[in-house]
């Protein structure tokens, strides 16, 4: 039976015509015709259509110049469909069709120019033609970058990339920001930097630049040690230009090997520059050991026929000149027995090999000291000391000078006595006596006082029975002082040895076996002076008591 409808049916001779209308898809029609001869002729036909047929298609994104782009038909055309593409200048790289689809339904195309493109697809099936149009933009990104560049080690360079809106540098190490067009690069080794340049629709291009690090092989002489007044040749290498600073003490600050003669220990800095205009800074220290404090002693009068021990100081080895009339030329204290006034030159050498010289003159006179005047150190409450000078001949006249004062001076034959009064601390005195024989006898001495000497000390707290207690001397005694401790029944655990600046026993450790008030007394003796100090300490004695064991009921 028919599933469609018809109208306007007419017969003309052997021809039947009518309009068939489909009421659904598919619609089947059955035609039966009876001829004039009473024969029956039958036929069937179907009206159908493809409801999914369209000209729809899709384009892979992003679409970029010189890249293969997939263009795929997505309409419902079948194998009976015919596709006609207008790709606006693209050439087809390849085409294919999947099962049931028309030919050229899947294309791979490429554009060699960028810009706006209009794509048109016409689909024909059963005489029907459908069309679809799509406008796309073919991205065109051409990356540019800073050319290959050489930089010096430690320098930086700004890289610049162009051609897009988005930038990604690699490697990121040594870059201020790997995601901008113009990062600052500070590589430590030669590096190939690649940058991917992209536009807003995702097209990209990649380009690279090489930053080559120019290394310097600069070097400088090791640290040097010289004696005061000496010089040393400095040396730097690895460049073509040199700049030393400070220039003080240098023969020429603009050469690789200046002569340095600093008066104090100095650190020299040299900037070394090579042919690539790269520079590096090196340093060398010149240690200046001061000249030893050579001291041959004071000029002295020596009565003829007498001997005098010279007293050199300031070094570890000594040499006197002239050696004639000396018991030895290579000792600090040779015995001199000149018969005429003689000036001796002392050359001293210290532990660093540095040398210095000083002179002393022995004036030959007819008279001499029977006993040199000794230096005196006064106690804290003293200002005067009695001095007696005895020479080998009768004293005719005398003078006493110096930085101190004197009084009560008197002579008796060959003896001069007076009271030396402390002025400046220390006070130096110079005594000159003329004998009846015309011999001038001279001597010097010093009156000093240890103004820092006190008997102050401190006791660590708390002070407990059976514990080690530190007692520390805080006064100004020197190694020449003698310390005597009274610890009121305590026991010495240890005491410190003497040093160049402190006497033995400056720091002691004691222990008391009983509690209560204890007196700690410190007495100091130095150069005949005696001072003392006392501190009372309370030695704590605590006995802990606890009750007997107790058993509780459950």
C-alpha cells in the first residue's frame, strides 16, 4: 500500500502522470495500471532524502603559515555526495575519505601566505547543492633575536626577541625573566638561548642565539713580606693593560710589574684588562715588618783603663762595629775596653730578618763610676728616693738634670748623695760629675711608679661548701709582682701561672669544707712595695633532710 499521497493524476494514451507527495521518509508508492486489453501492469518506487546532509566542515586550530592544517568535512554527505572545495590559496598536501563519506572529505592543506582566508565548501547530492563558508586567519610569526654575542665573564646582556606577543626563553637559568621579550641574561658559561615566539592565536616560531663567555686567565703574585725600608717587585699577568691602586709606594701603577716600597702593610688591587676589553680584579698584600727597635744604649764616659759592658737590644742577633776593643762582636752585651773615645755601631736583626742600626759613643775619661745608679720603682704612697753615687776620684762639681726634681744634694770627697723626686711618670735623671783629675763621669737612672698596682680581686658567687670557687685578681700587678693569698681554711685547687702581663696566682680556684663567714686576704709585693685587700664571703652550707619511708594502706 502507499505510504505517501498523490494528486493531479492524468492518463494520456499509454502514459500515467501524477504528483507524488512523501508524507514521511522514506515513502513507498505502488502503481497498478490496467490496459485497454485488460492487462495489469504494476510498479513500485520510493521517495527518500538524506536529512543529515549539510556542507559543514571544521578547520584545525591554530592555523599557521607553512604548517599542515587538517580540514575535515563534518556534514552528512555519503558516498554519493560530491564535495567541491575553495581553499583561498592553500594547496592540498593530502586528501582522504573514511568509510561512507564522500571523496575529499578529509584534507591536509598548507598556506604559504598569512592573513584572512575565506574557505567555501559546496556539497552536491541527488542534484541538491548545499554550501558553507568559513573565514579564518592564517597566523604568520617570524621570530627575530639578538645576534650571537660575546660578553666578559661576570657581565650581563639584554636579549631582545621580536615577532610575536608571547615569549618563552630556554634555558631559564641566568635570565631575569624567561617570559618577556627582553630579559637580562647573566650566564656563567657560554649558553645557547632559544626563544619560542608566539602570537595570540597560538602560532609560533623558534630562534636561537649564542652568548659566548670570554674568560680571563689573570693572575697575580702571591702575598709578599718585606722589611721596613725595603721594596719588592709585584707581578700581574693575563692582560694587556694594568691599573694598580693605591699608587702610593709604587714605581709605576700602569705596568704589570711595578716596584712596591710601602711604609706600612698595604693591600694592592690590580685591574687586569685583555684585548677583548674584559677585566678582572686581583689583590696582593705586602706585609711590612717594622724595623727592629735597635738600641745600642746611651753614650757613656769611661775612665781610661776601665771596661764597660755595652747593652744592645731590639733583635735576635747582633753585630758590633768596630770589633776592636770588644770581647765579642756578635753578642748583645760585649765588654768594651777602648783606649780612645770610640763610637760603636750596632746592627740588630729580628726574627723576620729585618735589620736596624744604632750607635753608642764611649767617651774616655780619667774617672769612672764605682757602681752604676740603679733604676728605682716607688711604692704608691712614695714620691722620693735617696740616691748615692760613688766614683773613682774626688768630685769637683756636678749637675743633675732630667724630668724629675731633686734636693738635699751634697758631696763628700768622691760621693754624691741627693733625694730624687718623682716628676713625670717615669722620671729620667742624668748625673754628670767632674773629677779633680778632669774626668767627666756620667750616669743615668729612672724613677718610676706602678700607678695601676692595686690589690683588687673578685670572688665568684654563689659560694657554697664543697664547691670550686673562682677568685680572680683584677688589679694592675705585673709579672714582677708576688701575690700571697690567705683563704681562711680553704683548700687551693689550682692557680694560674705567671705571664708577661700578670703574676703567678692571678686566678685561683679554692674549696671550703666548712660554712660560714670567711676572710680572703690578698697581699701584693712589688719592688719592695706591699699592698693588700680583704673580702668577706659567706660560705653557704645547706643539709637537705627528708622524712622516713611511709607505707600506705591499700
